[in-house]
C-alpha cells in the first residue's frame, strides 16, 4: 500500500519543481487498473463508463477514451473536455441533476444522444429540443428510491432523480422525441463489502422491476451507477473484480436484464493519485504532537466535507521510530484537520508529506481561494517519466 520507489523518486522531482503543494497522477498504474477492469468484467453483460466528475484532467480523460470507455459528463465543461480528448458524441452520457434547458440544447447540438433524465422539466425541455433539431434522443429515467433505512429516510432525500410514482404520473410516453431505454437507480457510496453491494443491488432491482412493470417502462438498460469503493486504510480490503463480475452476471440472469451499466469514477482513478505538501510547523499542544502543513482542505476539501481520511507517509526515507501526529492545514478554521497519523518521529519543518489514493475528488472539488494561498500544481507519471501539466498558480494572478 506504500509508495513504489519509482513513484517516490518522481514525487521528489515534482516537489523540487513546484516548491509548493501539488497533485500527481500515475497513469502507468492506471493503465494496469483499466486493463484489469476490461479483462475481468464481462463486456457482453456490462458497459463501463468513466465518471468525469471524479477527475476531469485531460490526461486522465484521454487515457479512458483511448481504452474505449464511454464518458459520463455532468456539465458543459466536462463535455468540452471529453470531446477535445477525441470521444465520439455517441459514447457520451449526459447526467446530473443540474441540467438547464440551455445545457441540454448545447449537448444535443453537439451530438450527445444519451441523457439521464432527473426531472419532468428535463424531460419536457429535452423533448422540445429534440423535436426542434429533428432528433430522437435515448434516455434513462432516474429513480430516487425510498431510503433503505427508514430512520434516515427524510435526511436521505437528494436532488438526484424523482420518486418513481412521479414518473408514472407524468407519462413519459407523451414525449415522442424521447426513446426511453431504461432506468438509472444509483444512490449508494464507496461500498467495500461485496455482500452488502449485492444486497443493495438486489433490493434496488426488486423495487425497480415492480415499478417498471406497473408503468410499462422498459428495462433494456439498467444503470447501477458507481459506489464501488476503494480502501483508505490498512483495515480495509479492496473489492475483488471477479466477485463483482459474478454478482453482475447473477443480476442479469435473475432479473432477465439485457444491459447493465456501471459508471466508475473513484474505483477507476482513486488509487492512482497523490497529494504532496510541505510541513511548515511542528509544535506540541497539551501533550499532542502537531504538524501544520502548507496545504490543507483548500486543496483536499473532502477531508472536511466527507470526513475522508487518506493514507499518509513521509516522502523521504526515514528509519526513525514511528510516532503519532495530529495533522492540520494552514487555514484559519478548526475544520482544516486531517486527523491522527503514525509518522517517523524525526519529521520536521520542510519535510514533505504524501497523501495517497486521492486520484478522485481532489483538486476540482477543493475550495482553493480561501485565504489566498497558491493553487496546487499537477503532474502525471506516464511511461515511467514525469510530465508537468499544470504549474502552481500564485494568488497574485487572480486576486482582485
């Protein structure tokens, strides 16, 4: 689970180049991951899409496009990114709750022909747009299923999709420029237990099959979304792709499904990214050893937003005994706290720390402008070599 030696060497070169916090993505290990996914997931039964929200860096997107993945986009910016990477419009799936009429018009005019509908407004707008452009658009209806935990049912209501009965009452068949292919039913997150994942999928499909039969909505395509997790600590074990594939084949047989779609973001790219930042202070507060870092939740906001922890280690080699440290970023808020970590006791100011498994939901999910610190640099490892793709941006360039 630790850094490979070649990664350590190239991260050290990145630290010397940027001299400021940075992200680095290993496209070589990503290649291995993608090939593993392609070989172990039954391509006749499952179509894999890359969810661009996880990491829209052009170098990352190009890797998935080159491997023939479909691309799942949720904004005009992501659409621009995947088209520039050479993705064909027919391999683009437009999803997300925030589709305005203008956004839908842009996507259809650029050739996107697969859309996940998350509201009746989206259905009416898309039908109007498709008619105006003389097109027939394939769509999936997104169901927001009742919470699997009645105790948190009210809290679990989100902006994703609508209640199935609302689709039934709407009568989607009245939108004659839309070709309903199936449903999208994803509403779980970072699951690492295959038995729990299997149970979630089965329960969701039991409800979905009953609803679709009642409403005469086809299930030619069932989009299960993502939610397949990756481990963030030594106690967690990764999911086995063969187990996932067997479960999906069982679903296809038991529910007589024609096509299952998975949209994998975190699972695809998450383990192949690093975030590195320098230690800028060390102190002891009421018996706790504190390290203050140059970068914090301004670059990795998921630490505060989702209480996410990431594996962390010292960039340089050290033989010193391990000691527990409490890590904090530089921001003037108590929320800029990364947690407790065992690190070599000789760590000090100007040492670099590396957080692993941040390939997904890193820089583009951050809150970079708070306190006017530098924006992080970005580099990639490809064919064993280091490439700098985005330089550090000083606050002087955007301050007003």
